[in-house]
């Protein structure tokens, strides 16, 4: 059983409030009438288990949760090789490097590229 409690009645939105797309997804979900539990990833740190669970739900390796386009990634980590445990430590210490927004609804989980992606749920 996972650590992230999901619901078929409310979207869980993991997002960075400094991200334009994150704010757009939150506004779009509310405008579409979804009940939304929004989680600011900068204020609410993930546990290692939660990061592993999200990667599993998204069918990704753990480093697939890392935003490799972020300037900090390119500056500090682009040419490095890390274990899964190392990536978890890096994301927990640098949550702004997590590729977001991520939306969960029941047993469905997606990385959102455009606000209307939530309609796929």
C-alpha cells in the first residue's frame, strides 16, 4: 500500500507555485469544477517512499521525476551519474528540480504538460 492517499473524488495536484504551468493547472482544475487538493512541493517535502511511489505510478525510473531542463540541473547535475537513492536525496533537498505538475485521481497519475491534460483522467 502506498503512502500517497488518493481519492476518486478529488484531484491531488503536486506543483511548484512558482511554475506558470502549475498555477494554470490549478486554476483550470478549479474552473472545471474538480475538487482539488493542491500540494506545494516547496513547502511540503516528499518522502523517499512517496517519490518512489510517484515514479512507479508514472512508469518512470526515479530519475524520470527530475526536470532535466531546469537550469540548476544543467549547472550541477547534467553530467553526473547517480543511484536511485542519490536522486531521491537530491530531489528531497532540491524540490524545485522535480518535474511537475503531477496530478493524481484515484489510481490514475499523469505528468501535466498543458492544463487540459487533466481531462485525460
